[in-house]
C-alpha cells in the first residue's frame, strides 16, 4: 500500500509541477501613436486564472539582444480574473520577445514572441 | 534604482564582455565579426549545465568558459592563418555556421515534468537558476559588474606586462615580432582562446539574466555591435570598449533622445569615428596623453 502511494505520488509529481507553471496569453492593439500598444495579458496556472500577481512587462528584440531597452511597465489588474492591462512603448516594428516578470504569489519570468505591426501584435512564426 | 536603470546597466555590463573579447583580438591585429558565436556557446552551455544538470552558476560559468575557449581555439586553428579581411570573413562564416547549428540543436530533458533545453529555432527556455536562488535584479547587476571588474583588472595587468607588449607588437607588426623570436601563431591562438572564454562568460551571464536564449540572439548584428564598441571606444586601453558600450547603450539608448532612430545615429557615429579617429576615442595617443596629464 505504501509502495503504491509512493508510486502514485512520484507519477503525479511531474504533472503537478507542470500544472504549477504559469501560462500567459497576450493581446496588443496599436494606439495610433507610433510603436505604442495597449496590451491585455491573461495569466493562468493549471487552467485557472492567476490573480493577485504583480506583472511587469518589458521587451527585447531577439535579433538585437541588449541593444534595445524598452522601459518595463507595471501591468494593472483588469476586471476579468487573471487579466492585466499595460501600455507597451516599443522602439520599432518587428518581432519582439515580450518579457513578463511575475512577482508576489508567483515568481517567474515568461517570454512570449509576438510580431508587432501598426495595428497590433500576432504570435510570431518561428 | 528603478527596473529600467537596472536593465540598462545590466545590458551595458553584459555586452561589455563581448566588446572586450572583440578588443582582445583587435589589439592582437585581428578583426573578428564572429564573437557572438562564442557568446552563444557560453549561453547554451551554461544554460544546459544549470537548467538540465543542476550545476551551480559559478561552476557552469567555468565550464562554459572552457568550452568557449576551446571553440574559438578550434576556429582559430585554420582561420588565423588568414590575414585582414580574409580572417574577418572567415570569423563571420564560422559565426553563421554556429548560429545554424544552434537552430539544429535539440537537447531537451524533463525537469520537474517540464521539457527543458535547446529546442532548435524555438529556443531554450527555463534557464531559471537566478530565479530559483532568489537573486534580485539589483544583486545580479552586482554579480555582472564584479566579474567585469575582475576581467578589466586582468586586462590592465596584462597590458602593463611583457605579455601585453608582445600582444601589441604582434598586432602592429607580426613580421617584426616573428623576427624578434615571438611565435606569432601561438600568441594569436592563445588570444583567440582567451577571447572565446571571455565572450562565453558574457553569454552565460546573459542567458541567466534573460532566462531564455534562441539562435537569433547570436545573429551578425551582435557581432557587428561588439566590434563597433571596441572601435568607437578605442584600442589604447581596455576601458575603450566599455566607453563604446556606454556611448551606444548608455547615452544613446539610456537618454532615448533618438527614439526609433538610434540605429541610424549609431551607424553614422561609427562611420564618422572611423574617419576622424580610426583607432577610437581612447586610442594609444589619447591614453599616452592622459597618462602624462594625470601621472
């Protein structure tokens, strides 16, 4: 019985750990001002909205690492659970690696690749 | 200090390792457009060692530096026979080969139920040692600069030594150096290995700062920038490349005066400086003048 319990625990551990990894989805729309976007971040963990997290959003250009220093902005919680809003001010159009730094109940950094054009952002093809 | 300032200063520190690596080869008379490859070797190797094998970062950094040194030594064996532009082109080709190899490199393992490791063009996520150790961005900035100070101190020591004089002699007139009994090829191979180790150290620190790397990070743009920093800052002292980085990332980017047009301004600045001061702002004459003035 004890062996079975141990086996079950070990078997479930990876799944449990995976469920603990936060996931993020991003939607950004152009504001009409060059390179400035209104973004909505949806955070979840194990399929459930992740609330009460301090989210700081930054960005780096993968093809020119360290050459662009986008000012990180703190995202504000929106009405829907797990939803946060922030204004992202980039330097140019193209593929950006958006960095979401999470603090508070969850400490992590998520990287999302999006292609930004004048209208908004779409997940980058890679 | 706010997040933005910490971010800019960390980037200045990280890219300084790459600029110093390009500078080391420049003073030995070789212009490399391929230092980003060894930065990448360091980033991937260091990331694999901490994220997959659970090594502590200091050990992983040493391992990555050894691999970076070996990689540049092996690239140097055939390419250092070439001169001038031919060597520059060979390093560029080697760096592109390395980038394509990173794109083909898949080495993922399950860590806590999550696939971690290089996944070709999808990059390498989950380099989380710094997060797991609870190191704050300001503390990491301190680590980066402490290592940069160590690297600079080593440079200054070498530059004041007989080895430094030999290096500059090899760089300025290899035939004369050979006539004086210097094994030019051996010196250059040693320099290449040291430059590879230095670039790899920058790469390890970059990967752990970013938690993620991908082949595109090690594109030719990074190599061109690192070379440009050394050329703008000057070849008279190891402080030159740091000045080059500060001019671009610190002043141009930090001030955000040229928002969106920085790259154009940077390119123009490089062109102007190469005409006005071919050996950079802190060239040998300027360093000599400063020494006389302040000694």
